[in-house]
């Protein structure tokens, strides 16, 4: 692979104009298709095989007139303290607002709270339900503005008015998280590389790759059902790996130029070595993300494939566009001193003087070699302690209650919970199949009565029959909130006692609704979490066994990955579930962790961990294979790759941390979890635990049974053969100039 990629890098360098024009053409096509694409569909929370999904499908069959996909909104009116919404002038004001909303072009129906019994028992609050003719993602800004206008008129009369619902979901202020991420990355790149051109090149190429992948995903979002969440995740990951992958290639190019290689040979070697590791890391990320399809959740599958597509584009950019752009600025990407330098290695020395905070890798390696047991013990204890809270991980699908209190959706949620009870925001939908009953209406009434008497149910709505009068549905309002553990227990109890509740009726029932769907979804993902993690750890062992031809190194790497993932999950539980330091991150409401966060994080971090492992350990192995003592090989690997890996990890953390500023709870949680996982994996595992373990193992670290060595295929990911041949030419060339070889 290294030889092929080296040839690709040489080709891109020689034909740089053609390569750049090709990418610009691809970008132009993506811009045209992306900007003319329809709006992205909403998230698909369906979960085939679960009771809630089966019930939803039964509803579609028996109640064909129900437009389940139609967007909706709920406007909440709260009277001043001690007043009632039914008193004047509040009642007439609410009725005026309802009429105003009903006149909207996209509005199908608006429920008058005084006619639909949507007034609280104490009369302090009321709500109006708005149903649209179109799905939530097709509700226009003008329609949302009508809600704001109606609310403004009611507020003028002294009412407190807020609104929630999926129809209010609109794209927030675009670019804030991205700008934070790009700004942090730019600063780190400038400090690390010491050149504006060198710092700008990874940013520029990464942005091209992100633009191509994002716009292309937007173009196909409607056809493949890719939601805005899927494209946001693709943006987050594409930007992070795009910058990192380009940085690895540029850093290796600068290193080879510092050894005296001409530009074209340096590019060829950089793409053949660093590019091989980039391709390997990208492949592992793609495999892990594509593996999310086994969970059986369409939304998670789409998220994984969209993010995987962004990673593929980032790899292609690093292997083709980066060497092509280097062809235009072969000297300018070097530091000013390196451009003037004729001494081998002076560039590295200059960087060490300019960036002591990022160039202490060699000194750190010496420290670890002197105290391997202490470093190993401290690292394992630290990650182990942070992993303990992960045992209490509780998955769920937090809704508007997880939003900041500054949003109208959160205020509407709180006002409804206060006036109508915490369970009002997540009613259960009971669907009664009475086809086998002698008297369907009597059977439905009997079941509804028993459900109403169930502990944890505070009220039920009147049953509504279909046209055939053989199926009915009604809502059951729990006494607890949608994300409360007691609500989950209630759903399981209703299902578990189904036979008793339907006894002698000739009918049966199923439980669905948003709350039940979220409970089923969380249960299925939680059940898949451990098997998926075990599969990924096993895959890590097999891949690294091929790369490093060692038994103990892959075991150490896989266990290190497991430690960093569990520690990151523990940190997520501490912040978002327990509330530790939640205020610092803008988390105003603790609760269960978004169901898809842990399993998605595992897939992403797996690839990144393999990335850092290959870049760091391959240099150590290369030195060891060439006869260097184990301890000296560790120093060599840390000195050559440590600074770049630190910079890459900081960039990755900066990109992910930028998305913690997002209001969307899922994006916020995922950004934090990925930033934490990268920190633990790069700084604690790869830069501390790994060299400590290698130091303790010595020669045994690279042991491989002879029979296994014979059957394993040769995978030269680090480009060792290519590197040896090219460096021999470099030594000859430098010797011809009278320089040290």
C-alpha cells in the first residue's frame, strides 16, 4: 500500500494543476446540487421489531386518515399570578390568537383550548394545539413567524406565551461551532508548524473536503432520508479528521525536507508513509461507523454512513489534494529558518526552540522510561476512576426539557408540566385491536377502565375508533415525566400485565407514542452497546496484529482503547446525568444520556485511537526493527511523532469542543464525549500508558509466534520498506554535498 500511495503522491505533485482543477470541479458540482436540494427530512426514530414500531404500523393500517408525519406546535398561555385564563380580557385574547393561527396557509387545524378542554384544573394555563398540512421539516419560516406574531399579540394583553413542537425546529445560528473549531485549529497549527502557509494548508484542504461532503450529503438527503443531525455529525467529524489527516502529511513532508530530500521525493515519501497511516485510520473509522447498521436503527445507520462518507472524502483530500497544493508551495510550507537551512535536522531544532510546550515529547519519553511503573499505574487508576460512573449509564431520548431555559420550547415544556403534570409532555398512546371481540366498544371500554386504574396513570382520553369500529386508540397520561425511570417501569408494567388487563375482552392492546418509542429505542441500543464495543475491540486487535506483527502490542492497544472509551462515558455521565460541572457547559437540565451518543462515540474514537497508535508505535517499531534497543526505539518514536500527535489531538479536541456550544442536546453531548475520549486516548493512553507498557515489556513487546508470522499477510502501513529505500537515496545525495549522512 505504501508504494502505491507514494506513486499517487508523486503523480499529484507533478500534475498539481490538474488535480486542483478536478477538486474545484467536484466542489462546483457539489455546490450546485447542494444549494438546489430540498430541505432535509426530520430524524427517523423508527425501530423495526419493537412493540412501539409495530403499533405505529398498525395505526397506519387501521387509521389511514391520520397524518402522523404532519408537523405540529403547541402554544401555551399562562395567566398572571392569581388570575384565570378564562377571565377577560385573557379569554378573548386567546381566542383571537387561535383564529389568527388558523388563518395560516400551512395550518390544517388549531384547537381552541376552551372547546377542547385544554385548560388546567386551576385555570391558570391553557394550550392550543396546531396541526400543519405538511411535515415539520417543510414548515416555512413564514409559518413559524405567524406563531411568533400570535404570541406577541397575546403577550401584549398580559399573558405569558411560549410555544413548542417539532414545527418550531429551525436551523439555529449557523457557523458558530464551526468558527470556534476552525479558530482553535488555526492557532494550534500556527504554533506547531511555525508558518502561516503551513498552518493554512490543512485548514484550506479540510474545508474543501468538508464542503464537498456536506453539500453532496445535502443533495441526497431527501432521497436517502438524511436528517440535519446526520449532516451536522458528518460536518463535525469531516472537519476534525480532515485537518488532522492533512497535518500528518504536511508534517511528514516538512520532516523529509529537513533531511535533505527534494520536494517531489519528500511528497512521495510523506504520502507513502503518513498517507498509508491516514488511509488505514480512515478505513477503520469507516468500518466502525458502517458497523452501526447492525444495531437495526435506521437513524443510527444513516448517521454512521453519512459520517463515514465525510471521512472517505477527507482521506481522498489528504492523499491527492494536499500533495498537489504542496506542489505550489514546496518552500513556503517550511519555516523561515528551514528555508534558509542547509543542515540536516535544523528545522526540528528550530521547532523545539520555538514551541517548548509541544516539543517536549523526547523529554517526556525519558521521564516515562525512568518511571514506567508509576506512569502506568497512575494512568490506569485515573482512567479507571473516571470509568466508574459509566456503570450507572442511563440511556434515553431527552426532549425539550433538555434545552436551555432561554428557548421558548423549554419554557413551554416547563409551563405545561407545572399546569398539567409532568407526564403531560409524554402521554402514552394505547392502541386497542378489537377485531376478535364480540362487542368491540365494550371491550375497549373495559381495557380503558383498567388502564386508567393502573398505578402511575393519572388520566386517559376518550377512546377514538376507526371507521371499521374494530380498533380504537386513546392517550394515557403518566404521573411522571417522559425521561423518568418510573415512566419506563410503567410502560414495561403495562406490557407485562397485558393478559390480565385484556382478560375475557376478546381484544388486545399495544403501547406506543413518542415516550414508548424512545424507551424501546434506548433499550435496543443499550442491548447492542456491549456487543458492539466487544466487536470493535476485537477488530482493533486483529488490525493491529497485521500492522505491527506482535501479540502484546495489539492487546495493549485494544485495552487502552477500552479504558479511554469507558473513561469518556464516565465523564459524560458525571456531567450530563449527575450534573457535575454542568453549568460550565451550559447544561441546565440533567437526565438520561442521548441513546445514540455512546455507540456513535465508540465508532468514531475507535478509528482515531488506531490513527494515533499507528503514527506513534510505527516509528518505535521501525527503529526497533533496524536494531535500536527497545528503550531507545521508544525515545525515537516519541521524538519523531509525539509533537505532531499532540497537535493533532488538540485540533481534534478543539473541533469537537466547539460543538459543545450547540443548543441541540445530542450534538452537545456527542461533542463533549468525543473531546473527552480524544483527550484520554491521546494524552493518557497513547502518550503515557503505551510507552510505559512498551518500556516494561522490552523485547517481548514485539514477540510473535513463528507459525503466526508465516501465515499473516504483510501489511506495510507505516511504509517501512519505502522509507528505507528513500532514505538510502537521501543519504547518498547528502553525502554527495559533503553533509553528514
